C-alpha cells in the first residue's frame, strides 16, 4: 500500500496528455508538492491547430483555474463579450430566447490554444515531455504501471493518469468500453481573413456565437480570438466519412459539395453566407461514453476528462468537466495524507462517474432534440 503522503514524498506521477485536463492536473499536483511528468504525443505546444473557443463556467472550469492561481491570467486571455449566444433559423429568422438552457451559466470564452499556452507557461520548464506518444500500459514486475512510449525507453510511475482524450490509450487498461459514435460528425472551417470584419456574416454574428438551426441540423458559428470566425457544420454521415465517400478533407470542392447537400433544405441566402470559408477543414466524429459506464478501480492507475467521459460538444461542458476532474483528483490526493492512494483514487472515480453520467445524459438529450441522434440502449 502507498499512502498519499508517501506518493508525495517519494513517488512519481505520470500524466498522459497535455490537454486541458492533463496540464491543469499537472499544475495543481506540482503546487501541492508532487513529482509530476506529463507525456504528450504532440511534438510541441503549437504542433497542430487547437480548434475554436471554449467558455469556462464559474463553478467548474473557472473554479479549477482559480485554484491553480490563474484567475488573472485567465481574465487577460479570455473574452467576456464573446459569451453572447443567439439562435437563427434556417430561413434566416431570429429565434429569440431559444437554446439558452445550454448557455445559462456560460462564462468568458478562451481559445483552446490560448488556454493551453496559459497552462503550459505556468508549468516548470521540462515538465511536459513533448513528442512522447504512449502506446500502451503493462504491469511492471514490481506491481507499478509501465508506459510503452513510441521510439523511447519505457517509463514506470507510481500513479499513471490518463488525460489523453476521447481516443485514450490508457482507458484500455481500465475498461473494454469505448465511446460510441453519435452519427454526427462536426466539420470545422475558418473564414478567410478578408471576409471577417465587414462581411454580412460578421455583422450577423456580432462578438459571440450564433447557432443556425433547422431540420435536425445546425451550423454553429463563433468569433474566436484575433477576429477569426470559426464554423462547425454538423453532418449526419458515417463515422469513416469522408473516406467512405471517396475523398479527403483536402478536396475543398468535395467537402463543400457535401456540406451544401447536407443543408439543401436551408434558405440559399443563409447557406451562401455560411459557406464562404477558408480551404482548411478539421473534422470531429462526435462520440459518447455510455452514461452509466463504470470501471473497477485499479491501483496506481486512473483517468479523467474526455478519456473517462467523452461526450459531444452539444452542451459545451466537456472542458469544464475535465478541469473540475483535475481539481477533484488533486484535492483527493491531499485530503487525508495517511490515506491509501488507491482509496483516494477510488473515491475520486466514483464521484466523477456520478457527476458525469448526469452530464452525458443531458448532452445526449440535447443531441436527440437538435439532431435526432439515438444511441438506443447505450444511452
Ligand atoms: C468540435 C468540438 C467542440 C467543442 N466545444 C466545446 C465547448 O464549447 N465547450 C466545452 O466545454 N467543451 C467543448 N469541447 C470538448 C472539449 O474540447 C473537451 O472536453 C476537452 O478538450 C477535454 O480535455 P482533455 O484534456 O480531457 O482531452 P483533450 O483535449 O482531448 O486532450 C488530450 C491530450 O492528450 C494527448 N494524447 C492523446 N493520446 C495520447 C497518447 N497516446 N500519448 C500521449 N498523448 C496523447 C492529445 O494530443 C491531447 O493533447 C469540444 C470538442 C469538440 C471536438
């Protein structure tokens, strides 16, 4: 048995993934005196575009940020006026008051890349091992967990924490259950710089975000930092789209043909406004863990954030829950110093699972209403 005190004094903690959950947890544990290392597959903090803007809610995401001492840094990097949200129909008509239930406690928006930069800057140099992709976990002969790392020597740690997102490889050591595809793939597109300010869409958008909706389809538009406008088309396509349709995302004409086809019952004026985009796309097949999913706790190992409770972004809660998990786990490991680490982790897991099963259910309900998704018995 290893107590939380012993883990702090002589043990090592390995976090897999330098996303919002992993970096927040690393900072909180470092501040509490633990020896922490983060293993991230990206070659550097800006190796790939991080995507759009996220709102951090007062009682979850912001709570973790405050606990990490980053309230001022967050205030400097976030945008309060960007939390404004409206809905507009597929005919171009405003839908006053619609959709507010998912934005009732919305907080200031921060771009995903800025959030990552803020957290990485707060960590000691060298705490994140970039370009370290974990390939799998094995039990070491001394009972601890050994991480296999692509092209590197394996690493053994007293506590391994999977913060490696929806495609988590740590998860396989805890459960056979994988996220289920919802049937909705989100395609992100950016507006060309010359079309930003002064364009019709820019005027309609204002400073916040607008959900265009009609016929169980949406196009979500948000103004990000540095005046970038980001659109998310939500397409009901097979999980292996666009490969199954015979093209890839670099084929701009094919992607835009597919988008226009998916929204062919929308007003042409609205669709014209929403399809003048840059020629760079990202796609996210959205998926969800079954809400009641639980795993048997295993000594020396746990997971949090999307790795544990992947859900579609329909309620905008994923990052907030990931940050709250990080705070709860960091607190659990210092709550009672004489406590067994395994018990602290088991307590954390059961309260995280209880909280997130409610959130996944609420999210899938929004998905049913907005997109007609039906995961049957799984949800
Ligand atoms: C299109 C879209 C829009 C969204 N919008 C919102 C929103 O508005 N509000 C909101 O709250 N949430 C939103 N989310 C969800 C939110 O982004 C996630 O919930 C959040 O990023 C989860 O953080 P995480 O740290 O758990 O995982 P991630 O952000 O996925 O980070 C995981 C990290 O682990 C690394 N990694 C993965 N595998 C390995 C490996 N084998 N070895 C080493 N490193 C690895 C990855 O490179 C990544 O850096 C959205 C998600 C999507 C897809």
